[in-house]
C-alpha cells in the first residue's frame, strides 16, 4: 500500500483520515475499543510512523495501520453479548474480561458486534456471569 495518512481527526463517533490521494476514510470508534473509551486528550496523543502509514497511541497501547480503513467494519449492537452485558451495567468490562480469560478489547468488540461471538465465547461469558452471581450470593456480610 503506497498511500499514506495526511491528516487524522475524530468526529461523530468515528476516526477519520485523509489519505495522500485525497480520500477521506472513517471507521466507528467501536472498532477500536481503546479509542472508544479514551478521553479526547488520550485520543489526540498520537503520532504517525511507518512513513505515515501507521498511527500510534503510546498511552493507549494502540496501533492502527492505514489498511484498516479500507476494510469493511460494522457495528451491530443487536447481539447476544451486548444483551448479556447490558443487563449488568455496573460490571467492569476490563475486570470481567480478565475474569473469563479474554482480552478486554475483544470483549468490547464482541459487545459492539464488530466481532461475532462463537458458541464457546458465549459460554465463557454466560458461565462468568453465573459464577460471579454465585460468588455474590455466597458472600457473608
């Protein structure tokens, strides 16, 4: 890929780039959970590298290559993972992902419907919620 990134900005819940051949490309922030949950200051603390073909956020440990902007990425909140996790808004996504043994950004991408959950991942999520419920029920005050 010979194109490079000339400009990057955030608007309307999306990350936008202007390429060296004057194309504007955008992706929903949900595709990159670290950016979705980041503050404006964290999002704007990036630099371009790899001859302006890659973007790096040291504070978020996030890298995006220009090629990502040419892939079809959609968001679909109408999915089983979102329905399960939305029932427990007080459940910390990062801690829960760690509890069930997956990376938090994968769990977020599953919740946002960017990635479709396999049956084994759905089972992990369901089993994790049940286990936490049992632990809470067994707690002695």
